DNA sequence: ATCTTTGTTCCGTGACACGGAACAACGCGG
DNA sequence: CCGCGTTGTTCCGTGTCACGGAACAAAGAT
């Protein structure tokens, strides 16, 4: 029963858009009466909302989602640095963490100029075609790198790297420089530069600046991103303590 | 069964803190084996996580919560204005909406100086003792005002307004000026100024600047807050269209 | 070493989730 | 205006699986 409720809620990933009863029934594979009953229950709990014939994710989920400790704490301590980075660049800023073989975005701030990007808070993208993802991958241990390279590389645009050899050399450069670049691999017309945030040897997060390709000036962005990432690393080291628990 | 799962998850509001099995059992009133089984199921779905003997809210909830349309869309269109406001003031910025007789915060951005405030993203506070809440209340129709005034007024600090008459005159001033003030009513040592965001006659949101009491200069903050709120109102009007559906 | 508290497993019982079928309410084209 | 496909809702008999007491195991506390 929980499982079926989860199936229903998962329909809303990643579009979030409203669905009708029969769409939910079709997408979940559950019979209509079952969806009807469960959806009603979920509405009662505030996990879904219903406006006319359409179902939407409910406010309660927003409330619960905001409380998830990992996400909330990191976002909270990172925010001042993201703001610094935004003020320094006035471009779109990302904060992301690794989850399996994907990057999950915890925060994304921007000004009035809306860049059309596939990244969304709470959403995930392949590690291999975003700057944040590459920064994370380059500092997540050799085993993960090998695993990623052994699988077919997904692509978001025609520019996404799909050649394992190219990716490998790219990762090596990132490990040396501490900076990850990406040009139109996640969205056409957008370039990106990212720096890893460390807590120990491995990256626990990464932050990036996304810029329209036409005005991408890496030399000017690099110091800002690096500074922000190092500042955050330092605060995390101090806050979590050097005793940082393994699990 | 869904209801019981919801009881468990609701234990994490508002602290979000980790709980042990028996704490969950006690807080929910459910017998231990039941909680044990449900918690295991929830972990399987990613709605809870378990580190050692402690349960935490899981990453899946963050993902789902980020998709809730009302919250996400408003937050997204408001963000550039929040950034403007932050750059102009370099103080803590809030974005909130009304939900029943409380204000729910959708966003809170700040710099390195951490103000100790009761407001949290996804969290809710009484309408009556926050600037955002008062701005919302003043423009949510007379019926709601009367209902709020007819009930005992909650307080967060000794400075919170508890006298209905005082609150009534305060609301009238807000309706005239389009600005809501609050001094140490939500947190001692912190003052706040808020402006409503309109979509039609009523406020759909409000945004505020929170400042340490000692450097609270309303005359300098007021124009900035008002400008941001009006800018957001204008964009919302344009985006949602003047045909804005009722439901 | 003993006791207390917490976590886990087991399992018989019965509540209630389940979904096919039948019905009602739309919306559309003729 | 009226059939007709689609979608939403209600009903209800069946069978399942959630339920939680009891008993056991593990971890701290004294």
C-alpha cells in the first residue's frame, strides 16, 4: 500500500505537472478504483492536492522535504558562499551533491536573466555532462570513475562527452586544476565552471557558475568559484569537526 | 496504513532531528513492532534514512518537496527580486505565503552573518508576530482579520503583539502604507520590514528584510522592499495573466 | 553479573485494502 | 438535442496482508 502510494507520487517526477485520475492510473499501472482511493487518502494527508479533476503534489511534501537534514544543513551553510559567488559574477549559481551516479541539485540561484537549463532543485542529472557532476566525479575515488567509464555515457546535448577516453583525460585535468569546465554539454548555448567542496579527501558537494556561451570568460570566473568552494570547505571542516563520523 | 506512515513522518516536524525507534513509537502512539515494520518500508522507499539506530527524513522527500508546483513556481519567479533585495540590503530576506492562519516561508536567503530566527523554509509561524505575516494578513480580506482577532493571539517573544486592538490599528496602518513592520516580535534583537506581493486585490505572498535591531533603519529599507515586492507583483500579473483562474 | 531499555522476530487473527463490475458524469461530434 | 466514448465514482465480496501481543535478542546502565 505504501508502495502504491509511492508509485503515484513518483508520477510527478520530474515534471511535477498536474495529472488526471486516469493518467495516474495509466502511469502507475494500478487499476482506477485503487488510484482513486489512494489519491483521496493522499489528499487527506496533504501529500496531494486536487484542483478540479487534476492532482498536484501537496504542500505537506514541501514542508517535509525542507526538513531533510542532509539537504537542509548543507544548503544552509553553503548559502552565504553562493550569495558571494552570485554577487561576484551575477550569473546562475548551482550547488550540487553526488547521489550514486548522478548529481542532485540542492540550490540554484539566479537573477532576472533566466537561463534555460535542465538543472532543477531536487532534480538530478548525469555526473558526466555537467560541470558540477564532473567536479564531484573527479574527487569521488577511482572506483567510481571506473564504473562510470565502463558504462555508456549519457548525453543531454550533441556536445555532451560520450567518449570515455576524452572524459578520462578531462577528469585528470580537473584533479590537477581543481576546476571543472563544461561547454554546452548540459544545455546548448550555456557554459559552466565548477569547483569541488571538500570534507577530507573526497568532494561532498560542488558549486558552479553557469553562463551564456557568448560571454563565458573562464579566467574571470575561476578565482571566484574556487574561492567560494574553498571557503565553504573550510566552514564545513570547522562545523562538522575533524572527527566527522563515517556513516 | 498511510495514516500511520504520515504519523511517523510528522514526528520530524519541525525539528527534523533524528529519532530512535522507541522515540517514534512513543511520539506516534503506535506499538513498536508496527513502527519497526513501517519505518523499514519507508526506508525502502527512500522516505526515511537510517544511520545506525537513528531515523532521518530521506532524500526522496527532498526531491518530491522540490516539485510541489505552487511553492516551486512562486519561489522561482520571486528569486531574482529576492536577490535584488539582498544585494541592496545585504540582510536576511524572506519570502512567505499564507496558509490558513499561518505564514509558510518559501525562501530565506542571507549572507555570512547568521541571524537567529524562528523562520525556516517550509516552516510556519503565526501571522500575527512576523512582518511577512502581518503584510499578508492586512491584505487577505476583512473576514480573516476578524477571525484572527477573535482568537487569542500567539506570541513568540515578550514583544509579540497580544492585544487585538493594537494589532487592528497596526493592520490599518499597513493597509495604508503598504509596509508592515515588526520589532522583536518574532525573535529578540531582530526587527523586520515586509511588503505584500499582489495578484489582484489580495496578497499572494510577502517578502521581508530582517535586520539586527541595533542597525534597523526603516527609511532606507522601505524603498527597497517595496520596489522588490512591486516588481514581483508585476511579473506575476504578467505571467499568470489577468485571466488568473480562481481555483 | 544483573537489570533495564531498546530493537527485532514470530505468527494467529481479523480488519481493510483490493479491484472487477456496474453506475454516474462529463465532453464531444453528429 | 441526443447518442457514445471517456473519465470519475460507488459498491461490495474476497482474500490478503497489516496488525500488535508475546517472546526473544542486543545493547547500555548500574
